[in-house]
C-alpha cells in the first residue's frame, strides 16, 4: 500500500494538532455511522505484536453514565488532594 504525500501530511497534521481535552464535551449523540467508523479505526490501531490489549464499552443508559461520572468525580477529588493547591487547580 502506497501512502500519498497528502495522506502523510494529514497524519502529521493530526498528530501535531492533537490536544488533551478534558472539558467542553458536547452532549450531542454521536451518529451511529461515526461511532462505527471510530471504533473500526480503534480496533485496527497498532499495538505490540498486534495484540490489541484493549476493550471498548459503549454506555448508552443515562443512569449508568451518571453513575460513572459520579464515581469519576469522587476519585478525581480524592486524587486532587494529593497535590499542592496550585497543582489542584490545574
């Protein structure tokens, strides 16, 4: 398979523009075709020896989502106490 110059540049642009995003998530439902495209790409992502040591769990139930968020917030608050006040705000 040959990768074109444009395809290579798109990969580098994506890598260089990537940012760690932890806020400003949209509440919009992800269209099924987009979700399947992302999961297909994730399933084909490189791993050592093509071992792919990951699992994906799709949570659609609002109550379960809320419980997961609550658990995360509790764990995050607990962990934040391990840092100085300056670091906690970051």
